């Protein structure tokens, strides 16, 4: 039976036609695998499977994912991230985690949005909207965000995001609209980046990228794969804070929305 593998043009260009053909012929692809996104078993003889090539500064790793979780693509990561993933794969440490309060925010330098002295705090959590749980990311900078090329004490974080297509939220009664071109990269069972459209229709680039891949709960990952999208909420510095529990995070979001200090969008999961 032919393998139900998808090898994208980008992956083929990186690994070469010979290796791509060997994969498609079943000579170098495993029959069964652990999905690099949801970490559950897959079988490329029974279900559509994507080849995902992770490239670091010196190393490249070819992984496999359910086609419904990730499209076949090339993902550029730091060498440290890649080596950590290799150790995890070799040790078979795909351990599911129980649902819990939002993880402590991971901070990383934003791309093209904030001055160098500001970093973005990112918190993952499940948000209940209209009776259904949705995976969410809450983004809050550690300092006011100035518009590039300007000086002063103003905070243009929300206006900059609104210009990119995010919409103001006054209450969390309905899910925000989908912002096409942006996406959330969940790979190897961890949160890697928020991607924005590249210039002139080019390949998406990282708007935010984790210094180290962020762990998310199994419940968050399950909800993300169910909805195939992640809700991203953003607020100015001091609006949300580091909330230790999801109910407190929701309260902070409600207050920010009521005060006109919240924007949001639904971002496709790993859209390219």
C-alpha cells in the first residue's frame, strides 16, 4: 500500500528529490510515528501524514505529523531548541500533562513591533466562551510599545495590532474573527511561535518566538487541534498581569475588555 505522505515543495527543496522520493516510496519513512504536534500515534499507511523539517543553525530533523495537525513545511528553530527536541524524541519523553492553571509567561523579543527594551509576556490558558472551551494566548508587553521611528512615552501596542487586523473586544461573549495570514505554530507538542505574514506575500515570519518552546497542557493542545485555531488576546502593559489561575486570567481579560484595553483575533493553527 502506498504511503499517504505529503512532502511539500519547501521540504523537497531542503532534503533533495532523491530523499523525497524515498520517503514517498516508503523506503525511509516509518509506518507508525508519534505526531510532532499532538504527540499521539499516527500511521502513514492508514492516514494522511505530513513531513515536517525542523532546521537549526547546524542540524536538521525530519519529523512526521497528522495532516490535520500540521501541513508539510519547513520550520526554522534555534539550534538549542532543535537539540532539545532531538533529546526528547530519542528519550521518548512525550508525557501528557494534566489540565492546570496557565503556565508562567514565557517572554521573548517581539519582531518589528516593540523597541528592544520591551519584551512580550505570553500566557496560555483555556477560555470559556459561549459554553465552549477555547485555547487562548494572552500577550502583554513589559513596557509601553512605541511606534517604530518615534520617541516619547506613548503606548502604540494596540493601535499597531489593530492596523494588522486585530479587533477591539468589549466583552468575551463571542469568539473573535479569524485573522488570515497570521498563525500559531504548535510543533513537537509545544508552542513555538506566533507567525505574521511575510513581506510581499513571502513566507510567514515570527512576530513572537519563544526563547524555549513553551509547554502547554494536554487540554489546551486538544482544544487547539479540535478548533484548528487559537484565540490571541493582547493588552497594554499593566492590564492583565501574571495570573496564577485561569479563572483569575478570565477576570483580568473581562476587566481589560470593559475598559477598552483589549484586542483579539482567532489565529489558524500552524497556517502557512
